[in-house]
């Protein structure tokens, strides 16, 4: 038997998993382009006002290409949310794991949190979608459940384990801490975007620094002697 002929046969070439599949690459490129377009269109026009045609057209594709990847605008939004959430968790873990000292890991998390004020587009996008959910009560429970599922899949407890031991808390307290930090950040970024003369970027950072420190590492009560 000619083993060399078999090894180089066309059938093996087609099934070799190490060779890039051009169709798969093109499909993934289209999907990523639609996600990028959606981020811009949703933030610029508002989630409810955005049209599937506009999202597809910005990438040079049609509605048919859109529906080949996503079943609806809501489906697209959650794909965008999941991608963004995974990207952020990866960035946080990379920043924290670059330090051996838990205190420096806490500082890395603090810096990452403060730097999030630069992404005003994402804050506006999340606000738009939540307003959409509130306007459609029949969908709200489903949308909120999907959002919770995505958060649960992120394994955020790994990040908590990288923090100093004194900051380890029960799941309920950790979740409340994350919710409070997100709500405060989103509110301040929105207020700054609306009226920067009332609250400047420097003031936003100052408030976030103080609130992060209080929520993440609250002062211990002093015991009288």
C-alpha cells in the first residue's frame, strides 16, 4: 500500500483540521462585522429605532446575511453583550493576574473600573436596551433572564478569588457590590455626557475612586478599648 499517496490525498486535505476553512473564516468575519455595526448603530440611533437593514448595509450585506447569523435584533444584542462581557472579563483577569501581590491586583481592578468611563458608547447602548425592555413588559422577563444567564457564564468568582482575602465575601454580597458599582458608573457617565459643565470628567473619576474604595474595602469599625 502506498502510504505516501494516502497521506497526500485530496480527501485528507479537505478534512485536515489544521488547515483554515475559508468559508468558516468568511462566515465569522461577516458575523463580527455585523456585531461591530450593531454596536455603532444601536448607540447612535437607539436600539428600538435601529433597523436591521441599516446594520447590514453598513457592512455591505443584506437582510439575508443578517438572518443567516441572527434571528432578531434582540438576538443580535445578546450576542453583542456576550462578546463584550467575555472581552471585559478577559481584560480584567489579564490585568489582575499580571501581579502576584493581591493588593496590586485590587489596584489593577480599580484602574480598570475607572477607565471604563471612556466607553460612553457602551453605557448608552446598555441604557437604550434596558429602556426597550421596560417598554415591552412581555419581553422584559425573558430579556432579563438571558442577561443573567450571560453573567452567570462568565465565572466572575475567579476574579473575586484574585482579590485580597479580606475582601472575599458571600455570593450575595459580591453580587450587590458589582451591581452598585455598575449602577454608579453608568449613572455618572450618563450625567457627564448630558451636562459636562455640571460634572466634569475629573469629578466623575474622583467620585468613582471614593465609591470603589468604600464598596470594595469598607473601613472597619473602631472598637473602643
